[in-house]
C-alpha cells in the first residue's frame, strides 16, 4: 500500500486528508508529521512498515497540506478528529507515532483516547515549553530562548511563517534550510537524492495552502498550553532522539522521559534530527515491545 496522492475523508463538520503506507491489513499506526510537514513525510516508513506488517496512516493537521483550517484550540483538541478518522476507517485501536512537532499531538491522543491507543512513540519531539534553562545544553538554551520570545510575543508567528513559506517555495530555499541542519543530517541528505527530493516535497506540501497552517501549528505547540500534562499519559512511550540533534536538543527527550509515567528512552549516537529517517525499522519495532 503506497499513497503517492493523499485522499480526503469527510467527517462531521470537516474533512481530513490522509495517506497510507505499508501493509493494508497490518497493525494500524497513526502518523503525526512534524512542523512544517504533511502526509508525505510518512513515506519514509513505507518499506519498514511493509516488512513489519504495519499499516501507517498519516493525517494532515489543520491548515497543512490540503486540510482546511479548523477553529482555534489546543494540542489535545486534535484527538477527537483522529478518533473520528479511525472510526471512518473501521479501526477501533491503534498505535500513535509522532515525529518532531507531531510528538505532542501523538501524546495528546494517548491521553484523550485512552485504551484505543495501544502503543505510543515520539521521535525528535519537544517537551512542554517552560522558561527554565537549567536543564539544557547550549543548543537547547538557544532554542528555548527563541521559543520563549514567541510565547511572549505571539504576533511574531505570522510574519515568521510567511517568511518561511516564501523561502521554501524554491529549491534554493529548501537547500538553505538543509544547510543549517545538524552535520549528520546534512551528510545524510547530501548522499541520498531521493531523500532530498522527498524532504523538499514534504515541506512544500506543508505550505500548499499558505503559511496560516504552520502558524497555527506553532501557536498550539509553543505559545499555548497543550491541554494535558505528561503525567496523564498512561501508555509506555518509546522516546527516540538523535544525540547530535541541533533542531530539538536531546535534553528535550530527557525532559519527556522525566515527566512521563512510563517510557523507554533511546538516544541514538551519531544521528541528528532525522532520526526517523535513520531508524525507521527500530522505531516501528519498539511499538510492538
């Protein structure tokens, strides 16, 4: 099962765009893409999902890809849309997998949907934002200061998203963003033209409806309360993070592990923010542990 084009599912009051990869009758895993990102991102797991007998179901979030904008809410408020989507697909229970900015949305579904979520994993995911810098390395402190500024001055989000949308509209702009990634990520992308093409398509898909969707994603993740605490997550969460990630510091993974009731922490040496690209088989296997 491979989706080169996403399809739309009509739900009460809205429609969602999904794409599926892997085995059509395998264990369902709902995929939560990064930010900016869209359904195309999940294609990285296509081969690993097929080999593992897993059915990946990637859902676009509000305003990203071809999904229409939804009313303002919190990270937790995305869970009912996911539940309705799974109902429409005839799936009662499933695992959740969130990458980067998708991690908090996966955790929110684990809280809100309870026993329907039978396993959970987050990859390169941020922890809830606070203004304490004591537990961070130099990279983490720089990122945290920038996010705290956005929390205090949320009106900056719109112009920032619009600028990023213009930059990523061209291949040169995407290449410039790749050039600022961690060294392992730059090497990984430079040596794999197919991956480079897919990353470009994913980022550009995220801005297909303009920058408003990315603005909403950033607001939900970094300027508003998520609507739940980590202690409310009852599932054992598999936490995957590259040791050399300069986009989301590995300190964030340790903060997640400290706040969650049950978790397995996997810090992968020599890997940057693209841990989901480097370790797809291991990540999917951990959902079955």
